[in-house]
């Protein structure tokens, strides 16, 4: 089972040095981790968005935390 750090490192291997991702980036990343697009959208809805320069972004650490909780079965 991947740790939160592993998930963060995996995300940052795709988007180096980033701390936030756009919705499109999250969906691209989830393509490998979600069974359906509905599941991916449900995952995004469970994240707390942040506004940066009038655009909605999601913290990488929040994404990693949610993915880790889902894979470990502790909820999301």
C-alpha cells in the first residue's frame, strides 16, 4: 500500500514542484486511480477547493490524503 508521501511523490513526478492542481489535472491523475469518471468527479467533490487568481485549485496534500484514506479503507 502506498503511503501519503508516495502519492505526493507520484503526483510531483508528473507535475514537478507543484503544491496545487487544477480540476483537469486532478482528473488526469485520477484516470489511473478511479474506476469511472463518475467516481473521479465524486472524489473531486470531496476535496476542499482553494481559489488562486480566480481559478479553483486543489492541494496536492489533500489529494494524497483522500487517496490514502480510500485505499486504506478509513473513509474519504
